[in-house]
């Protein structure tokens, strides 16, 4: 009976994965914030961009390969930028290029993330 129940659970899990719409983001806002948290000090006070910050940006850029993922990342970044006081927007928008990453959108509180592809 336990084997049958286990097989049923595995079957349901496999079917749910196959039926999941591909238009949903595979990364979460928590992952985005976690990757970018080493950048907070830089976007507030400037100075030298830490290697951890650039690694987070590069990792996030590599993970956000679909339009839904990029839109999720954009919305998370936009929300976080609005919630953290003292952010220098010029430093924030220049951060990807300082780390050698070309983002398909500009980091800005006024960005329309629905237009990010």
C-alpha cells in the first residue's frame, strides 16, 4: 500500500510539473534580493563594488533567461529600490555595467517591467 501511495504522489508531482504554464517565472523575489543584497552598501555610499555584489549580479543575470524571469527580477529590483532609503539611483543604474553585465533594462524606480523582454 505504501508503494502505491508513493507512486501516486510521484505521478501527481510529475503531471503537475508538465502542466505548469511556461509563462511563470522560475526565480523568486527572495532569490533576487539575496543575490543583490551585497550591493546595498555600494548603491548607498559608492566606493568600490564588492566582488560578492558583482557575483550576485552575474548569477542573477544568468538565471533570468526568460521574459517572465527578467520581469520578475525587474519588479523585485524596482520594489527593493523603492523600499531602501538612501539609494543613489545613478550608482544603482551604473552597477550592472561596472560588473560587466549588460541588462536588458535600466535599474530605475520608474521602469515599466512589463516591457522588459
